[in-house]
């Protein structure tokens, strides 16, 4: 009996060891075919792609979409590119724009090769609309890569948008790291250009700005209801997948635009204050250009801190520890910074209860970003010697199954209520 027990135990240990090794194997240990994950019902949810495959497929999808003849393009239609992860074949299909922008819509379409696909709209959000695509011939998922979205004004197409939403199969720690490095690289370059023009922005303000590039695009409802270790990396992944086009078409109800969510009169005031810095004259173009927008952001934040730091209330709050520079800067970026000394004077250690409710959530998001991700100048110290496809230590690595379940359960879009930057 004892010998049988030892034998069974040995089998269990060997099986457990094999499972553990398999679970810890990295992407380089996978077979060339992508790895699928499944729901409890046994249906395929998503298929993981390597980072190299993702960016290769995105490049090919953009080529295919942009080379379509003008006769095939209509302002009433959007065209999607999706890839079969098993064959690497990219299919194109078109949908009515109005249908595409309806959450939970179940649609059907025919690809350019005659195949039938089913599309489910998970989250409707303009060019960043998230969908799932199923090949009806075999019931297997295709991976959405990119949407070609005609921007129509005055009855005519004025611009053709190309955008990639955050499908689970496109998300990975490697892609997240690429997005984080993109944001930091652009911020450091913006700070360097300002220094060349005589405006030196302290490194800690650049670090705070890096946080805000994530906080600004964190939807408040999603923050309250979803796993933040998945939500924040998703936002960084959008920067990797779309680079300079990320949040190009994002406009809040207050008219705040683009990557940094700044309103027109704030931008105009910064240009007037810093005539020696060659910021673009046109607001829309200036916000869409990440390099220009980040210079404007750093100028605004630097000016804001220089003003706040002259306040006796702010100086005392910093000395006593009831407030920190990052949270004051974040609160000032989301709401009226000139009211912060009054909140500190009247509220003391309870000053956070006096700021607008949205700004309270904004500070909670900032704190969560700070504790979830490793951001700041130290995080890019070894960037030149490390590959952008390495697994980053600073980002939690959720399982693909948890990513899919979280993603499919979302009901609201990134880019929630984002307010302006001036006096309210």
C-alpha cells in the first residue's frame, strides 16, 4: 500500500512539475501557431499573437486598407481588417457606420474574398470602437486589426482615420512596455526642445506628466468597475498600437482634445505666454501633433507650479505633509489650480474633500496609476540597451483568460468625462 502511495505521489509531482514549467514558458517557447484561450463554455475567446506578428500585421492591414480604390470608399461605411491567426490571412469587410457605432450590435458582413463573418460591437467609441469577429465557416475568431473610418464634415470626407482598438489578442506586457516607452520618449524630447528654447522643466514635472498621459484617458466608470492592472496597460497599449495617432480624435464634452486633453483657450494662453516657443497656431493640429501637444502640456504644468509654489498655503501644505506636489499638480490639471490655496486654507488636512468630485476621482486614478505602474525617468534609464519587446518588470502580467473576460465585460469607453483646464 505504501509503495503504491509513493508511486502515485511521484506521478503527481512529475505532472505538477511539467504543468508548472509549461505555464512559465515564455513566448520563445511557443510553437509558431498562436495560442488560444477558451471560455467556460469551450468557445474560443481570443488568440494571442507575438509582438512582432502584431506590428507586422498592422503594417500589412494599413497597406491593404489604404490601397483600396476610391470607388470602394463611402462616407457611410467603415472598413475593418482582421487577421486569421492560424493562416496570417488578412480579410477586409465593410459595415454601415451607424451600425458600427451601436454598442452590443450583432452584425454580418462579407469579406473581399467572399467569406462570411459575424461582428459583435463590444464597445462603441468612434474610431476606437472595439469588436469581436467570427469566421462563420468554422466558428473560429479572427483578430480585429484596424478600422478605416471616414471623417465626414459638411457632407464630404475630409479625412480618413486608421485606428487600432485594444483587442485582447493585441495586448501583452511587451506591447504595454512599447507604449510606455513611446510616451516617455516623446515627453523627454519635448522637455529637451523646451530647454533649447530657454524653458527648463524640472524632471519631476515631466514624471507627473507621464502619469497624466494615462490618467487623462482612464474612464471613471471603468476605473471603478474593472481590474486596474488590466485597464492601465490597455491605455499604454493604445499608444504602442497607434503611436502618433493615439487619441488623435479624442474630444471631451468640454472641447478638450487629443493626447493631453487641453481646451482651446488654455492653449491660446500658453502660446501668448511663451511666444519664444514655436507652438503650432492651429489648436486642432497642435493637439494632434504629440510633440507639439506635450510641449504645451509641460509649459502649462511648469507655469502652474511656479504660481502655486508662491502661495503660503501651498508651501505650508508641503512642509506639513498634508499635500504633495504630484497630487497638487494633478488636481490643478483637472480643475482650476488657482483655487487650490483656498482649499488648503479652508480644509487643512481635509482639503481633498473640498475639490470637485471629478477631481477627487482623478486623484484616486493618479494614485492607482502610480502604485500599479513603474513610471518616471528611472524606468527608461536602460531603454537604449533593452529591447522594446522584452517582458517589462514594471507591468503586471495578467492571464489572457482574465484579459478577455475583463475586455468582453466592458460597457463604457476610454475617454470619459474630461474637463477643461481653466477657471470654471
